[in-house]
């Protein structure tokens, strides 16, 4: 069993427990649930913005603890002040040290679009994301059969949210594309082995239809890489570890964007 299989297996049990603790009706009655989501697609593609999706991440299975001291409210506010187009907040606790309240804290002080970064396998998690003010969700093709991913994407759109689908291979891309997606992200990190290669984004770029905003994810540590990826049609760039591994993620983000 690879790490991705372990994460999904744990997530199934986690979601079952969360359903017992709080119903969908309870989630739907939360103050943020009726908020009109912000369009991540518009913010990321705006010519006046950087295209950077800056991520708050405490740890990862491949790197262990990255930054255990940073506060989500401080860092996310600094990311937007630095020029980031959107935020990504890890909410997986077991493997990434996040929690759903992290997104709630980021939402409370930021107007920018926020991605709930998690391993979403159930409609319940989409309602949960909406209830804490997320604007878009992540659906990982490697975790979901095509029909199931399409169902979850349709539910997100029904709730007014946008959808970022993440792929790592040609097969995942062609099998999982559907009309309910807004953005297609290519993860340069193989979630099964954690090997990273920017060539993955370059290889898949021509296969992503123009209807979808292209996002390159993971392994981006040099502004020159973004300039290169833009030549292949990428407009959004998800960066987390490169900022979070520093003592001042907000300042690292600002210095990075200044070089663009």
C-alpha cells in the first residue's frame, strides 16, 4: 500500500466520524455557508495579479515538519499583501498537520479566494468546505474514479464553488476531464512516490483544453520556472513548501513575486 492509498483509507474513516459529530444540516446553517464564493478563476487569470496560489502547510508525509510555528492568520494575510492571487489551506490533520479551523481562520481576515486543500472523497467534505468559507475545492484524480470525481465536481458547482482537478498523468487527465471543472492542475509531485519533476507540467500542457485554467503545482522554487511554464499556457502556480520552509513565509512570498 503506497502513501496515497494510506491517506485515502484513513480519510474514509475520518469522514465517517465527522458525519456523526455534525450533520450536513448543521453545516448548512453556519454563517459562512450562505456567503457568495469568490471566483478563483478570475483572480488567478487577472493580468494585474501574480497567478501565485500561496499555500499554508505545516508538514507533509515526504518532508515531515516544515513549519510548526507559523500562524495561519498571519501567514495568509501576508501572502495576499505580498501579491498572491489566491490561498491554499491544508485541512488534512493526520498527514499534513492541518485542520478545518485553519481555513476558517484564513477566511475571517482575507477576501481572496481560498482553496480547501484536502483529499476529498465524499460530498460531506464539500459541504464542510462551504461552511468555513472555501471558494474552491481540490479533487485529485488519483484518488477517485472518473464518475465519482464528476459527481463531486457537480455537487461543488451546485453549491456555487469552483473546482480544481489535480492530475499527474495523461491517463488521469483524459479519463477525468468533465464539464464541471474550472481549473486543471498538474501536480509535479507523484503522490505515490513523491518524486518531483517540472517536466510533468510541460508534458501535459498541450493536453489540457483551453476551457480550463492551467495550474502547475509543487516543486516550484525559482521564478524562472514560472516564466518557463507561462510559455506552455500555465496561468496559476501553487507554491507552499518553498515559502513555508522559511522563518518568514510572507516575506519569502513577497521576494519571490518581486522577481516575476
